[in-house]
């Protein structure tokens, strides 16, 4: 999304008289200068108890946080060839894939000795096929579909176990039956290609067939949101931040959620993954391992410092900081620890079985997923154990089930922010 679209969102929010946050855009003011009397020592500002965590005793700048994270690893120096190589990393404009922007903004990639070029919303499989992209955050079905077309990529690590896509409806839609005859955006051939749509219809007991029941459109998430604000769309399927954005602005509400923790015979499914180009990995195995370690560090940073991560999200995704905080609350607390790096093969098999159960993507739902996974590089990268990390650092600070207001208050305290000083948007320096 470009700056024009961001301004369009802000303008539309103002036109519809939605609430907004205080937007002074400044950080917490500096402490007053100490007194000139040398016999009177300056008082040390008290640390907010909410800022004390298993991994931090007080708020610190991003540079110090990253330096401390990197100090946990004794990594060999990369070869001159790898140092001079530019790794091309792609991601889509979806909250599941925000680690890419965190790695670039915080300096994690540079701190690990790598040159990384980050591209948002590129044509990831096509770029990989052409040898133009080395690693990417991309969707489950996108990855399997690309492999079926002989694109030389493989699933290299976990990224998102799902449960975080939404059927957003306008405020005029009160019941599932109200959707009949309405304007919805579900993409091309949702009856055959969209597992989300199949499950929504199952949950809500509404027809899955588009023809004769709905007026369907194929739009991007941000365009869907703007169309709903303008009154031209009644419902859409999306990732965050566009579900949280609709709630934040008062434009709509979430009628149903894609919950991959299905239970029963279908079991727990999955979602977006880290894909890597085989040609890149074979030519630069040390870089491949280092990139996957960076992936885990980005996720660690997001869990431990969700406010800083929200500012980064705001800058890259052009949404209000409040929406970004809400988005992280959903992914890290409200819907479980869905962003993670420990790959679960059973979850992937369950997802394929669920697709077959609903008759979705018959071209890929019977593949042997093990054929498209290679954890060699991840297993050699030196990553921490995800479950142990969560139990030690996150469970005591942001327990699952924590309400949004409590999550936000703790996130602000950890990074030294006051609620009144949170900017509405964070501008990205280009």
C-alpha cells in the first residue's frame, strides 16, 4: 500500500467521524535536567512494574534490545561470498508475514552480517521460479501450488499455524442470512479454492454457491476495506490488519473466524510458511541457515516487544498503531501463539485433509507434504526451542486469555510509552 492509500484511509476515517487516537507523534519526553546543586543528586525515575519482565528490567532502545538478542549466539563469520551476496526476501501485505519488516527495521539482518533486500507484495512464486527471490513468507496453498508447477522452493520453517483470517461484514449485516444477495469479496471461484469460505458457510449455515446467492468480487484486503467504508461492499474475507481495522474504525465487525484448531477428526490445521529457493539454499547453505535464525529472532522480538513491533507494523503496512497493537494481541494472545517457528508436520497433513473434506483445491489437497519440506537448514541454524522460549519469557508477561487493554498497557510499559504519546501512524523513512 502506498502513501496515497494511507492518506485515503485517514481521510475516510475522518469523513465517517470515527474515533482516533491522540496523535502527537512524539516519544515520551526526556527527563528534566538535574539540579545545579551538586549536593542534591538527581532522582532516578521509578521503573513501571509492568516494564519488568524475565527478559528486561526497564525500557530500552531497539538497538540495545537487538544487541542483547544477538549476544546469545556465537556464530561463525560468513564467507566473503556470503557477506557480499544480497538475499532477496519477499512477503505479502498480511500480518502473518510481518517478521520480514521487523528484520529489516530493527537491524537484525545486518546484525547477523547479512545484506537483505526486502520486497513487499511481490509475486513470490514467480520471482522464485525466475531465480529472483531467495526466501519468502507466503501462503500455504500458494506454496504447494507453486511446487506443483516445478518452482524450486521448499517449506523451510514454520511461520503461522492459522486461526487468524476473518469474515468481516458491515454494520448493516446483523445475521448470516443477511448476506444473501449482498456484495462480498471472496476471490475467484471460492467454492473450489477458498477453504475459509467453505468453513464460514458450514459454521453459519449459509449457501456456499455464489451464483444466485451473492454478488462476488475479487479484491485485495486493503481495497476491500476501503470499499466497505465507501458503502460499496457488504462483506469480505481477509487477514489482519483489515479485520482489526474495520473494528477500529467502526466500519464493520467480524462475523466468523477461520479457526485452524478444529478439534475432532480434522484436528489442528495450519497456514502461512517460510519458503526458500532450493537453488539459493544449495549455493549458500550458511546464509540459508542464518536467514532462518533471523526469522526466529524477528518473532522473538515481536513477542517480547509488541509495542515496538506495532510501530514497525504501522510504518510498513500503513495502518494506525492501535490497529497494529490489536493485530499482535490477536496473534500472540487471543487466538493462541499462532505466530511461531517450530514446524508441525501433523498440522500440515491435517490441513490437507480438511481441504479434501470440503472439496477445496483438489489439485493439491492429496500431495505428500513431506515431499515439499526440508528442515535441514533450520535444524542447523541454532534456533531456540520455541515452547521453552514461550514458557520462560512470554507466559508470565502476556498469558493466553489476557484481555486487550491489559495486553496494550503492558506492551506500552515494556517499551517506555505512555498511552497519550502513542502516535496514530508511524511514518517510514524511505
